[in-house]
């Protein structure tokens, strides 16, 4: 069975796409810690990020870097944190989280809630 991320990449489940190339897909997290919280996933379904071959892992980090630069230009933040947890979905992924402090990366705190229109505005702002 395909992971939820594979279904998002295939267009079976809608997402707020930030960027895409032949190998990777970036989209807004629908349970964000901060405005602009983005997920970067390989299109190839691999459960654990360190099971990716070296070239794919390196390319994924470079793709994530390009997205992080866009996020930092468009979302008010001191930095864009990169977090890899990998337990909640069996598909390798990176969280890019705009932060003002380390407290912004507490996954146990209440998530933000945006309307579909607000998510679309955030995605459009980052993509521009």
C-alpha cells in the first residue's frame, strides 16, 4: 500500500505544493508548528531516510536547501530548522520549519490551524 506521501505526490490526495522536480516533492505540512512548515519527500518510496542511496540523500538535502532559502525570504523567521523524525509516516521526509527560537520545534505543542485559503496564500507566497 502506498504511503500517504506517495498518494500526495500522485495527486490522489490534495496538497499545498511548494516545489517539485523529477525526484522530490515539497508541500506544506497540514499540521504545522509554524507558518510555512514544509515537508520535503523523495518521490521514490523509502521508509527510512538513511536507507536512501547516497546520491538521492545528497540531492534531497540540496533540494531542501533551495526550499529553505525560499521560506526564509518569504516567512518572517530567524532560521529554517531542519528536522528528521521519520516515525509518523513510513516514507522518508524532512521537516523545514521557520523558527524564531528552538521552542518552535516542539512537536508536542499545539499545531497551528489555517483555512484552505490561508494555506494556499502561504504556499503561493513561498513559491513566488
